[in-house]
C-alpha cells in the first residue's frame, strides 16, 4: 500500500513537471495579470473594514473605533436612499434593455454584409468611439446639444421648433446617457459576437439552405442558437453590473437642474467620501452596491443554469 502511494505521488510529480514544461511560457505571460489582480483587486478588499469603523486618517484603519453597522443604518434611514437606488436602478435597466441588444443587432447586420471592404469600414467606424475618453464625449454632447449654438437646436429652429436645453432637462438625461453610451461602445462589444459567429459551422447553413430555409429562418434557427452561449454569458455579466453605472460620465453630465434623475449611488459616494471626508459612510454605500450586484449576478446565473446549459459556474 505504501509503495502504491509513493508511485502515485511520483507519477503526479512527473505529470506536474510535464504540464509545467508545456505551459511555463503561457503561465509567465499570465503572471502580470495575476499580479495586477492581487495588487489592485484583492488586496484593496481589506478596505471594506473602513465601513465598520469610524475611520480617522490620523489613527489609521486598525486604530479607528469600531462602530459596526452604524453607517449602513445611516444610509438605509437617509431620505436620499430610495431616490439614489431608484435613479441608479432605472438608469442601469435602461442601459441593459436598450444597450445590451445593440451590439447583437450590429453583429447580425455585419454578418450579412458580403463586401469585405464595406464590412471592415463599418467595423472600424463603429468601434473607434470606444477609444474616445468620456471627457471628450460629454464635451461633444454639450457642444451639439447647446440651446444657443448646438447643431441639434439649429436644425430644430429651421423646422419651426423651439430650442431645448437638453442637458438641463431631468426627463431627457437617461435617454441622452443611454444613446451616447450605445454610440460609444456598441462597435467594441460587437467584436465578441462577431467572434462567436465565426465559430458557427458553415455546414449548418448549407444544410438549412437544402431544407429550404431563407436568410431569416437561417438567422433564427442557425445564427442565433450559435451565438446563444456568448449572449447568455454577457447578459449575466451585464445583469450583475446594473448598479455599476460609470461614475465619470454621469459626474461630467451632472448639474443642479437634473439632480432628481441624474444623482446616482456612485456620484453620491464621491460627494460623501472625497467631498465631505466621510470615508466610512462612502465605503458602506459602495459595499452595499457591490453586494446587490453580487446578488443580481448569482440570481441571473442560477436562472440561466436552470433554463439552459450555459452559465458562469
């Protein structure tokens, strides 16, 4: 028995040595990514302790007084709690409902283009806005939507309509944000779906043609089922980030006239933490947001696992 266990251990060491020999360069390439996540993702997780303490810069995290759930109760009892949660959730749902299908539709349209030059041109034009910073994007929005000199209001005036101050309208903020977000990122996100389309076996299309399927039926019965695993995975990840609205863009668009719909959790955290110096309160709100997102992603993954064969785990 002891000899068998030693032989098994020796075989395991040899197997590990062979695997290391085959994969050592790939593991070395992965090493910077691993170091990045450890340093900037996992180690900072210890910062959640600040939300349970009355944090003082001079005392530090460990010496600050422990207050338990004080700041969580403060946030839940705050008159701004439901407004902030509603604004963040509604904006996240808008982005999910209108923004998530956009790259899928664009990928399907590009897949039907047979002229390669046109296809590559459309791809390049569509994903270039992804590399434009949010500062530039918001500056463009302010310029184009200006009530006095913006091209949109000029066109409206030519058609006999009154100019509108788009950036100061609460009811227009969400639409402007979502449309600009789609324009900025739709091309980049399309790359994933185009990669999924290339993995579909061409023989499936040939078999569908033999059965008399036109392009629409091929789309329904071949293309979409082939893309479904990628769609489900990305949908789960998007559901898990419903409350993770990009801070920078909303903050740049924010002004006192639209606080009613534009003030979200991340902007409130910024004002509370860096603006007022209440780091414990801000950390508590941020941790609450992360927990809700975790619940969303686990629920979406559970539903996906029960209804299909695709899930994150």
